[in-house]
């Protein structure tokens, strides 16, 4: 009989987002290893529910289950009962739905992506049901949410009670081990993987005709951690004899949009900036061949899929020495690496790449070779196999605190 896994995550395709893409990729790796894979999808930010309550639209908790390429996907929605509902009301409903899923399917392992809300609910269920929980830290969950007084206790409790914790960078693992030293012997760090892509058959993206001169591009959901202020400062200081376009593939998060609009307006580069707005992954990939340089000046960033895609497209990358970006890139070998929040260093790294196409080509080809050799899906699958074997072989079943049978 196949072992049953339930992964909890905040997104899963067709939802747009790097975590969802990773969960989908890992789900299929685990299926190929012989597991039956379920994914429970729910959001930890309840704007939609509050908007419905304000509009007088109420609902009971719902769970919509579909099969996507062999993965059973359960999309959970908490009840909307009151305009006065608080986070704990919504989380209580979601936890009840996770309990119901376990009653129905009797999972052997739970696996949460994001250590805060997803990790806490999943690990609590594992503790009560007597089954092991793997938690996967992706980036912001420790880089930002660990500073929340409301979430700090849940995060450290979750780390302490995980059967195993994985990280996408050594920086993240180091922070977690500083917070909870006891996880040192039940944690590991390894990068995301990516399959080879053919960029030659992608359609021309919508704003391709607006790109002039040397194109410096970046891809993502743009927010504080992306360090774009320093990229704008660097580009403003460049001494150029040719046109330059800054291409941002994606959009700014809603809560910061006004700030970024002002930053761009005051940068002196507004007429040279192209912002696509939110696009599909296919369209985002289609913009990569139009970039001369890929910039990822993040202050912290886990292991961004956008970086791996740019390297696979043989783009010359300028990145910061943080998280997996600084682990994957080697300065002047397969990219340029600078310290975070350093506009002058960014400018110094960009200048020769703009003026020397041969340098761009050399670094871009080396970047592509790095991804093909070190970020192959077979390598990541082997690492997940080792994690699951470790958890299943060393974790002894315990009597559940709360019977779910």
C-alpha cells in the first residue's frame, strides 16, 4: 500500500507564485517515488473573507477537491460568518478541515510549506494525531515573520516539534538553528531544481516593442525584500552612451504600490522603466530572451525560481550575496555578486556588462551550465527521498493525543 502524504501550502497552480510551482514540482517527485500525494491549499491572509463579510456575503467552511495530474488537491475556505471575525476564527475553521481530511484519508506524513501559519496548523495536527511532520522554510517565513511578536512563539514551537525541517538556503537554516538549536540534527538545506526549458518557441510578449537599448530585467512579485531601490540608484549613476531600459516583469504588492510609484517617479528613470503587471509564468519566461542582464538585488530571497529560470536562459546575472543567490552565483564565474543594499557595488557590476557583450555571453553560458549540472530535478528528488526515508525510518508512531479515527 502506498504511503499517503498531505502537503499544506498557500498556493498551487494555476495560482501564480513560486511556492506553488515548487509544491507542484515536489509533489510529482514524491509521486514518482511511490507516494500518494495530497495538497491542502489555503491562504493565511483573509482579505477575501473580510470583503465578503463587509458585502453581506456569508458562507460555511468549504473544501473543493480535484485531481490535477495525479495529485489530489483540496482547496480549503474558512467560514464567513461575521464582520467581526478575527484570524483565530478563520484558522480554527481551517484546522477543523485539516482534521477532516486526515479522518478521511489517514495520512502517514504531513508536510508544510511555510513555517508560520501553515507550519503551525500542520504540526499541531501531527502532534495530536501522532504522525510525523516535515516543515519546509522558503524565505520570508523566517526572514520576516520571525520578527512578528504574534508569530514568534508559533514559529519556534513549530521548529521544535518538526520531525524534520528543510531550507532552501544555508542562511535560513542558520537562523532557524539559532532560534531552536535542537533542530541541528533534524534539518537540512538544499536548493530548488528546475527542468530544462526551450525558450525558442515562446510567443512574443506584449510589451516587447517598448524595450530599447540594453535591457536590465527582473522578475517577481516586487516588494521590500527585492532591493529595487538600490537597482534604481545604481542605474541612475551609470555613465552610458547607449539607451537603457529597466524591465520589471510582474507587479508591486498592493500594500507597497504607492511607495514604489513614488520611488520610480523620483528616480529620474521613469521614462526608461517598463512594468508588465502580473503575468502568467509562460509570459514571464517569454520576456527572458529580451533581457541582456538579469538583476536580482534582493535583501533576502530564499531560492527564487526566477533566478534559476534566468540562468537557464543563459542571462548574465547580477545578484546579491544572500540566501541561495549568493550560494549559487560565483562572482566573475557564472555571474556577478555584490553585497545587499550597496548601490555603488551594483553600478560597478552592471557597467562592464552593459558595455561588453562578450562578458555577458560568457557569464550567461556559465550560469546555464551551473543550473543544468547542479539544479537538475533528479538531484532534488534524491534529496527529498533521503528526507522522507529519514523521517519514516526514525520516527516511531505515537499514540495520538486526539483520535481522528
